[in-house]
């Protein structure tokens, strides 16, 4: 994060001026956080800076579609979260999926402003596929720009999984799952993620949440942090015959584990 400020000094100005203006407005009575700590403004403010950095990179050099998408999303997301914290607009971290139309906006803007493609060697042929190389668990890696998956049907089969999704929403109800013998690995990664997990007393699960901007609610214990890693393991996990091991790595992540 520090590298962003060092390379683009105007972002430092944007961060401190914006945050200072909000705090000044609070002191003068324009905003009232009530019992909410002003520190809750820091994470969305950093998201705005990250978004501005990506947009600056897109306009000046990269012209990569993902930089535009990421910039638009994080800038808008951070701005709306701040408005929600200030009670000026009803929006929370969990509402991020409502911003999916930004993908369409990014596609349109990218087509308008992208650099002309250079002619490629006709002898070379590039083939794009949704599948990448196997990981260390011999699980196929599947890539998607945006995806929302729900595993909640009674008796759904738990299988090894490795999904790379730029903007992803996942819901796992392991209380209804058919978990095979041994340890089943599930790996999720990308830019912005929302992961909700339901477990009961019979489910043996080990979860690692890793993120630059992390918000967790594990069995009603809530935590927020930057560059954080949070682990949760059910009692007796190593001795259980049927186990699920999840590793979730997103730049921005909202994660919840609930017991049913």
C-alpha cells in the first residue's frame, strides 16, 4: 500500500484531504457518527485511493481492462461505504454485489479508450481457456471475471475446488453437504470476494481468510483489518474422518461463518 503513495504523490493528497474534510465535517456538525468510530472511515478511504491509483494507471499507461474494472469498482465501493458510515446513504460492505453493472460500464469505456492492437505474428496463435494448470492437489484451476455460486441443496457433493474469480460471491452450507472421507481442499482467490459459510456440530472445517482489506464475522466475533490473515478450525479437526479445508485469498474480502 505504501508503494502506491510513493509512486503517486497526488493520491496522498487525495487520501488526507478527503479524510480530513470528513473529520472536519464531523467536528462542525455536518456529519454524526453517533457511537461509530471514525476509524471505520479508514478502510473505505483506502479503497478509494486504490481505485484512483488503478484508474490513474489505466489512463496513463496500462490500458488494461482489469485495471479499469478494478479502479471503477474500488473507487465506487469505497465511496458508497463512506456514505453508509455517515448515514447519508444505505450501503454496507455486504452490498458490494449490487455494483455488478460496473462491469458493463468498464467494458464500454474500455472499448472506447483502449489502445489500438498491434499486429501480431500470424505464425503465432494464442488460445485462451477457462482452465489453468493443476495445483499441488491436482485440482483444476477455473477462472471467471464475475461469479456467484451457492451450495445449499440437501446432499450436495463436496469436491476439491480451485476458483480464481475477480469479483466473486460464494455461499456454502456444509450442514447439508455430503462430505467425502479424508480432507477436501477448496481454494478461492481474486480481487473482491464475499464468502458465507454455514456449519453444524458434525462438520470438521479449517478455514484461512487472507486479504489486504478484510472484514470477518466468525461465530458472531467480528474483526476488520488491513493485510490480515484469520484462521478458524473446528475442535477435533485433525482427528475427523471427513474434513473440509478452505483457503480464501482476496484483495478485498467480506467473510462470515455461522453455526446452524
